[in-house]
C-alpha cells in the first residue's frame, strides 16, 4: 500500500480550563478505513471528535489532513474560510440529533441540495435530480422531497441528514452516535444503510459511539477511550475478542446479551 | 515448496484483569511452519490453545511476543506487528477462516453471506451468488433456504454456511476450527472433499479436527499443543 | 454636497431644530458611514441610528440618510409606493420642509434627492441625483440564517449558496421563484444585498444607474450604497431565469403599457382600474397628451380631482 494516510493525529489533547478532556491521542487513518472510538460518558470521545473534525481547536497537538492540492496540512493552520470549505466539500459530519444539522423549515430536497448550492450549483433541475437521487440512496420515499423534516420520523430525519452530508461525496465522514436515540429496529436498518454506503463509496469514517455492536458492524479499527486517554487501539474484532487492557475487558464483559 | 506460514517464538498469555489479574498462559516459544499444499492438524486436549493459535493466525487474537508470518501478496507479513489495514487486506485476499460459531451480520440472506468474500474481491454479484448457491447445495442446504438469513438455522446448518463462506474463494491459506463438528456423516464427507480439493490446488491448511477419522483423511501431519501451567 | 449651515451664514428651517433635525456630529457620522458604504458597494455598514420624531418602521433610516446629505440648494422629492401624496410621503416632505426649508417637488426630473419607500421612479435618473431608499430589513439572509454572526461570515466569505436554497424552495413549492419584492441582488458581483421592498419589476433599473443609490435602515442601524454605474444582478437559476412582472392591462389614465401598475377598486361591483404607481410619471404622460382607456370617464375625473393614489 503506497498511499499515505488521509488523516494523521499527533499528541492531540484538549483541556477545558483545568479539566483534561482528552490527552495524547495519536493515530493515522488511511483511505477507506473506518475507525470506531468507543468510551463511556465522560471518556472524552466527543471532544476528540470535535477536535478532529475542525470544530474545536485542540490545546495541544495537531490534526493533519491530506488536502487535495497541498497534501498533509494542519487543519487548524488553515484560515477559517479554507477550513469551512473543507468541512463542506471533503468532509462530512453526522450528528446524533439530526435536528441539529437539518433546516427544519426547508424541504427535504432543499436540505439535501443546500451544500450543492453553497458549492456553486445554479441549475434547479440538476439540483433537484441530485437530491432525488440521494433520497433514494438513503431509502427515503422520493415523493416526500418537498416535505419538511418536521414531518419525518427520527429515523427518517437521520437518513435525511446522511443524504445531506454525503451529497457532496466527501472523503472523510465524522459521525457522533449516528444511531443513538433511535428504536432498535430503526437503528438496525440505519446501520445496514451506513455499512452499505461506506462500502460502496469507499468512505473513510471516524465513528464515536458507546455501542459496541455498532463498532463491530461498521468499524475496521477500534480505539477505546477512558478518562481522556486511548487505552487500547487495534483491529476491531481483535480488541473486542482479545481485549488486553483492563478497561476494555470491563467494557466487553459489560455488554448485555439479549 | 513455498513456505506459507512461519511462527517464530510465539507466546500468548491471557491476563484477566477482572478476575484479580489472573494469568492464563497458553503457549510460548512456539515455532511452526506450514508449506503450500500441506494440511497441518493442531492436536491436544481441550483448553490447550488450539483455537487461540488458530485465531492468532488470522489476527483475531494478538500474541504477546514473537512473530506470526504469513505469505501474503508475495511477501511475509507479520500479523503480530502489522497495522489493521494490512490484516484486513490479508483476510480479504489470503486468509480463509472457518470458525465454530457463525457470527452473522443479521438480516443478510444466506446466499449473500456466502457470496460476500467473492464480491469483495471483485467478482460480479450475480456470478458470486450462483457460485454460492452451488456450494450451499453441495453442502445440502436447500435452495429454499438461500434467501433466508441464517439466524434461525440449526447448528449444523449454520456450520455449513460457515464452511461455504470459507471455501467460496480459493484462499492460499485456510484456517479451519472444527469444520465438521455438528455435521452428520454425509455432510462431513462433503467438507472433507472440499478440504482435499483445496489442498490439491496448493492451499496451506491449518485445522482443528476432533474427529480422528476426518483428521486422518485430510492432515499430512499434526502439531501437538500441550496445556501450560496456570500461574499460581 | 451642498453648502453647510455654517458657510451659508443663514440658518433656514425651524429655529428650534438644527438644519435637517440631526446635530452636525451625527450628520458627519452618517456621512462617514455612507462614504464607507459607497467604497464597498452592497456592504452593510453599521451606524448609530438616532431617535427620530416618528417610530421605527416608518422610514427613520431613509430620513436620517436624507438629513445627513441634504443642503439648502437641494430639491427634495418624497414618494411612497410611487406616489407623492400618500400620508407618509406627505409627512416626510413636510418634516424636511420644516427643518431645512429646502424646495420640495413632485417632479422626478426636477429633484436632486429622491427619498422613496418601495418604488424606483419610472423616469431614468441622472448622475446629479441621489435616490435614498427606506429599508426595513437590510439583511437579505435574515429568514434563512437567524444567527447574526453566521450572516457576517457568509458575507465576508461570499458563501451565498444558502440564498439559492430559499429560491429553490420557491420553485419547489410554486413552480417558479415566487418572491415579487425585495428580490435579492448581487451588487458589483461581490455582496448580496436586499434592494428594500421594491417590486422585482424595479430591480433592472438598479444596474448601471447614473444616480447614487443610498439605503438606510433605522431600526436595524445599517447603511449601504450602490455607486453610480454599478452592476446589480438579480439572483436566479440557469433554468429559472429572473423575470419581471407584466400586466395584461395598461394604465387607465395615461395608457402606459410598460410602467408598474396599481390596481384600484372603483365600486362595490368590483369595477377596477389599473393606474401607474408612479404618479409623477403618469401626470407627465398625460401632460404630453397620452390618454388611457378610461381617461375621459366621469368617475376618473372625480378621482383625478381627489388625487389618485
């Protein structure tokens, strides 16, 4: 494999005042890899994700991303407009609560088409076709393209958010508990969808979750976080089936078996 | 003969932090080689570490020391030191693994579960499904079951789905963990035939076969694992 | 700019008030803001909007701009929805007459400053004229992006696609871009601006206009400007291009077929009449001899005497 990493993280840490949220995180992510970050509440995983995704400047360390034009570049060394452009072209971010990312008073089609329009699309027909296409891909009824998200169920809103995020064909997608808060059967179908899309589009992704079943299904690699530290990292099935660290063993043994 | 697997000074001890840091040594100073076209049977009493060794050979378990080299893409790849993406590529292209338990990705039809490894390698989906169906039929899983998810299948049926999934691609290395357990005589014979065919085409095979008759038919040699002393 | 109060030696207007009502420092502050606005066409310049003798929402922004630039030699025209004789136009004209004693006029071509609410006059304006627009909401993105900080970033980095989302919604819902007034424009190919609630019919007049266009929003405390001969384009889609309103009728009084028409209900039976919204334009055409279909009609003569809206 001669291709370099898509993302390189060095000595990344963030503190809020005296509280250390995450500390000394380091890894490389290669194209097509899905990294799961698991931890319980307070582990620092969400802070980490925000630092990685350009949303929160870390107090220490670097996040380097392989920019198309300039190669590995410090994400926080970019100017704000450059970073904003990156975040709506090469990157995507799926939040736990789709209502945080959707415009609730704009139609589904308008939501999906928004990023296309911000990136310069000026043909209504083409924008609408693109939106329809993506609604199909996330298995939403395309006849609802003009309906507002407020009329959708939670699972449908999450699918809409995924469509809105993937419409620009990003290379790297960050997800924060993408199936959290949804009914079990809805979660299951959504995970199937994500798994399919990640595979089909060759996406790289970093998924933060507390749910080990989600990482087993979606992630190639796993990072276990506790009190802001990455206590164990490796191949997903290896970390879950042969956990070395005490905390990982605790986590794995705590999962309820139905 | 080309060396396909080489284990050097391999050691594995489980540390159970939740049980007062109990240490369970499995093996140490383990050296082993397997050539192309050779079938090696791991033997030894229950708990001796046969499954552990097999899982270490596909990266599912991580040894503490030593090297676990497999021939992948023309080079020897050390599974102990390799990054996750290298191990995943090796599993896609080189390593076939038939385990005792089918950890199913739910809601996927049986024929697609079996076809998946071939599709991942670039085979056209319909062609892969056809091949999968043929293999399932050979293993006496009727066509009416192909479209169903295997969650409700019997133990023996699930085992045969596992086997089919391991044999749909001509892997250079095959790891088989009790492939004939839960199978009746007729199906056992089918699996033995599959193993022999694989050996014939040059696959290096490492397997655990509790059934002595099966072992005698497929294995060229055996490797005995002795139980280690548990830490006091 | 015309002579200041100091240099002319005379102090016109009501002695209880400074010339133009505002004190000199305030006028200077507004002029500085206007200079900045002219230097950055379409960019919203914050300014210290003052208490005026009429409430916000009644044109205080436009009045402050006019008060800052008006001088004794100016001739002021004030229109509201195109007419000089609606209540608001009359009040504002009287206000300036009282605090400046400048000449006022209803003739577009005779004015040096035209303060307007919701219309651009039909007559072409000249490079010695200034048009001052009254603006309720200066931020064209307001309905789509409620966060002020985010709006400023959008303007700073020209990330204007979000405005097209609004237009997309129109086409999705109505089959066409439905907004007919305050139609968003790109000024000088750089800043997205709200032209104020003029009908989209008037948007094409803005581009390349010889007169200076100044915009004042009193409640929102913003000034902006379009210098003479600046490019102003209305937003649209490639496959849904910008179009102006058209009527099947022409003006019942002067026969104009190409001006913006108001609809007037004549009686309880629903008799209606279309007349030019721009009263000065209509009057001029009639003076030149143009006649509309209903020009000689009894009721129209009565209406004319009562000054049609």
